[in-house]
C-alpha cells in the first residue's frame, strides 16, 4: 500500500517475508493499525510484532506459504495472482538456484504455469530491464569495488551524496529493484 489514507483502519495486515519488526520500516505504522496482524515467513522469526504467525523455515520462499494459504482458503488463483506468486518464488529462491529449493517448489511453479504464468515477461522484468539510474549506480559501485579472499568476496558502496547526485534513492526492504 502506497496511500495509507485509503485504508485508515484495516481489519487485517499481513507482513510477508519480514522476520523483524524494524524491516517494516515506513510500513510499521499501518501494520500496527491492523485489528489482526499476521506474519508469514520462511526465516527464523522474531515473534513479537504480530498476532498470528505462519512460519515454515523449511520453505524455499515466503510465497510458497502464501500459495498454501490461498489454496487452503479455496480462493481461485487467477493469472494475476499466479504471476505475483511466481515472481515471489523466483526472487526468493534466486531463480531456483538456492539449496533450499526442493521438488515442492517446482511443483508449485508448475501449477502456476498451468494457470498461465507469464514466465518470460516476469524474468525479463526481474533480471533484464534496468533503468538508467540503476545502471549508473552499478557502474559507480563496480568502479569502486575491492576484492578480497582470493576474489571470492567483494565490497563496494555509494554514499548518500553520490546517490543524490545520480537522482537515485534507496528502495525500502522488500521492494523489487528491477524496473
């Protein structure tokens, strides 16, 4: 939600893939207004800021859990919902590369494909489209990169002044950087 005033007194607020209260950042105020606050996550969790929790550290992606909630509730998964779930699964599993990705993850993805997921469009938007601001920031960071551990590690940074000069702004946690 970008316009908090549109939902002044929400019945339910759900934090997904957010295992610490401070990660809610500017969304904490609206989350706290929820009469019921739910946390859905696949990471070890600070169970201190919600009323209900669905935590499964064995899940490869938080959207696997959202998928299960939707299926269990009997809600029809439309193409738009399938695209959103698939996007979440792809991003949270590193495009199915992380070691916690398992057969169940692929089965969910296959079911979402059967609904009509726009796989190519999602992958292009996530990994191939970059705006000029992002490219300029990456170029600056790469130019400053310092490698260590025999080239296995790298560290770099941009100052807030450099980002301002590039008219770039840090994105809140959880928002996609591909635009």
